[in-house]
C-alpha cells in the first residue's frame, strides 16, 4: 500500500453540491412544518373547493372554477414564497441559525438560492395538487404553459424578495403577525376570489398595482381566456421582483 492512499483532502464541497444539499434540507423543513402545510396546501385547497361549489361570490359568466383556479394558484405562490418563507426565515434569524450558516462554507448568496429553489419545488407540488382538484371540479384551462411558467417564476421572485425583506428587517414575532396579516389582506383584495371589478374605481386602480393582483390577473388571462402573454402583468411582477430582491439584499440583517 503506497503512502498517502488515504490522505485527507480538506476543503469545502463544490458550491453546486452544497446548494443541492441545502435545497433538499430546506424543502423537507417546509413540508414537515404543520403551519406551512396549512398555509400552502390546506387553505388554498379549501378555498378552491368551497368557492367553486357554493355560490358565495359572483365570479361573472362561466363556471366559477374557471375564474377561481388561476387566483388560487396565485395564492399558493404567495403563501409559499412570501408568507411561509418570511416566517421561517424570521425565526431562523432569531434563533441564530442564519448567523451560523453564514459562517459555514456555504456562501450566503448560495443559501438564498437554496431557499428560493426549495420554494420552487414546493410550488410545483402545490400547483400539481391544486390543478388536480380544479380539474376534478370541472376546470377547463386554456392558454400557453410557457406563459404560465414565466408568470409563476416572476411572481415567486417578487414575493420571495418581499418575504426576505420582511424577515431580514423585522423581529420574528412582528414578521409572524405582519406576514399573516398581509396574506389575509391580499386574499381579500388581490383578485384571488373576489373580482377586482367589485371594488370602487379608486381602490381598484391601487389594487391592480399589487403583485398578487398582477399574478392572479395574468394567470386568469392565460388560463381562463386563452390570451397571449400578458406583458403588462409580467412587467408589474418584474418591477416588484427587482425592488423586493434589491431591498432584501441591501437591508437584510443576518443577526
């Protein structure tokens, strides 16, 4: 046996391998958290079934599920990329988890990439489940899947930036309260289950600028009406993504 056959080779693993491992860990943590499952799976599913089968809100001509399904998909993105990520990251920051991870060989930017990838993996599972439920309720989706994918990615970036900004600047308890409050307000006023046309003109003009309204309207234009890529909604989401991620990168505090 030659000398050095079992010589150690110290050093960090390749960044790609570290990101993959951290993404798998973040995804398992998301899926094992009961509160996260309530926000990401149970509430959107119940809303879709309830409002599709019970005549509570006037959704206009056509089947209610055709209007509701795109909005609930947008709500699923909001619940995971914004609410869930803000709360989880806020408490990780409070308990010193982020501080310790920031001192590990995993670069801080790679940690944020891992969190974003975990959100995307969770969203794929959410969308698959909600699509199956909607199809069972008689949903007839239209449009181009690429347009849907682009809108979901832009929406994820926008909500993720805002969630990380909140988690990195507020105390964990404040983040918990604020994230849930924002979730409820956007559920009511974001065009998810109540058409924006039901609001007064002045309020509607403001609500249309929100990322949840842009995402739900964009998905509805494609999936319900079979329209081409709604570039106005995509631009709104892109602006929110740039502002949110930029502010999060600048003001995020690791301790």
